[in-house]
C-alpha cells in the first residue's frame, strides 16, 4: 500500500466518484487512477466502491472506514512535511490553493509574484472552484488553503480568516441609458433589466435574490457564467447588464462600459482564507495570507491554529485593486472608500 494509492482514493471520493475529474485534479490519466484503485482493493481484499458497469455508484461500508483512515494518514504525512519545511526554513515544495475564478484571475497574480520572489523554489498549484461549491467537500481535500467569498451574516466554518472586503458593481454599455447616472443603481433599476452575472446568483439562497425579494422584487437572468470575462463578453454582445465583483474590473473595461455602484442594500462581500482543520500551516502560506491581508499578524494566526479557538480578527481592509492588492490605491474612478466590513456569512451569489 502506498501514499499514491491513498491519494488516488481520496481524489476519487472528493470528485464525487468521478474518476475522470479526479484524474484532472491529480494531473494523471483515468486508466492510471483506475489501476491504482484496483491495486489497493486487491491488497485490501474487498471493494471500496459499489460499481454499476464501469462507473462507481457509492462507497461500501468498509470503504467509508478505509477513507476515514486514509484521510488521517495523508493529512499526517502532509503535516510532517509542513513541519519539516518550517524547521529547516525551506523555500521549496508545493503550495496547493483552491479558489473561485475571480480570485485566481484578478487577485492572486501580483500577490503570488511577490510570494514566489520570497520563495523562489516554491511550486504553486491553483485549482479553480465554483462560487457556492460545497465547502464541506472542498475542506476534505489535501490543499493548503481555500479562498471563498461571503455576503450577509455569519462566518464560514472551521479556521476562517477574513482577508478583505469588496463590492459588486454593474457594467453597462456606454450607450445604455444607465451609463449617464452619477449615483448607485437602485434595486428596482437592477430588477428592471436582464442580468448577466455569476452562476451562483441564480440560487434561491443567493444574497442577490434575497436582497431583491426583501424589496418585493425578482431578478431576471439573461445569462450566467463562472468567469467575469465571459460575463463581460455577453454584456458586450447585448444580452443584458453585467453584475460582477469590483475585483474583476480592469482599466480597459472603463473604455467599453460604464461602471456603476450598486444599491447599498446589496451586501458587501468578504474574502476569507480557509485552512484545513488539524493542518500544520507552512510559513509560505502564512506569508500569502499576510500579503492578502496586511492587517493580520502571522504569529496570531499560528497561535489560533494551535489553540483551536475562534479569535476576534481585525476588521478586513477594503479592496483597492491594482498591483498593490487589498490595501493599495484604487485604479478606477468608481472605487470610493468602502465602509467597514459587514458581518460576513451567506456564500456569494
């Protein structure tokens, strides 16, 4: 039995028994994962999954126990490696991050550039996730950190660290009647137009739909996507007005669109870093958190992880965009100083 076989097993489980999806996560082929799973089952002497034809249908009772133990083993090995890297002051190894497209494309590039400058032999792996994707399933993975967004009340479960706040803005073509407004777009105006926005906004429990319903309004969706670049393309094509995170607004967008603030009734969003329970955090991961949230003390973060207590974190700083990150100066005229962070909670949508 090898760690490679156990990681293969966990990847298949975390991919909801989709071997092809698990192979993509592990940068392997489907036949190689099927072969590793077969070797593991042959050594154990029983099947870990119920099969329907060539597909995996469900985990067997014995499989659930093996998976539980495998998670502990793989997690313990990862903790030993993280501890060893911290002790020797190593600047190499893999850093596994999971996050929505908006963070991977618009927040992380300049931040990771600085992190890799400090850790030149660091190998960063980024897995993009969908907003609203099952957080519980993500937290079962073997990554070092997950970035998520919330809007509303409450706090994500586990070791959740607030990083910065950001707002949603409306993109309309320069020829649209709204383009000449010098104020925030109201909820009735937002509901009067066909919306092009994130897929998560379609969910009944999304913060967008809740805000509209509380005002006696209903959203009308023309199109939705996971990537802000696609949303902009569909707005340019005339499908409707766009609703995106201000993180995704770039300088060239202001030449194509009028960028409008939203009604304050649409709650502000908070970016969180989620750390796996029971994990030893590496120095490079702490450095990444501090680059994203300079108001945080790395030693306090490490102490919180060791004690397991929920702390009173400093208020997250408002996003300012550009290469300087959350605390930098804003690049776009529509970016005004944001209010202090609201109580974060319901997953963004």
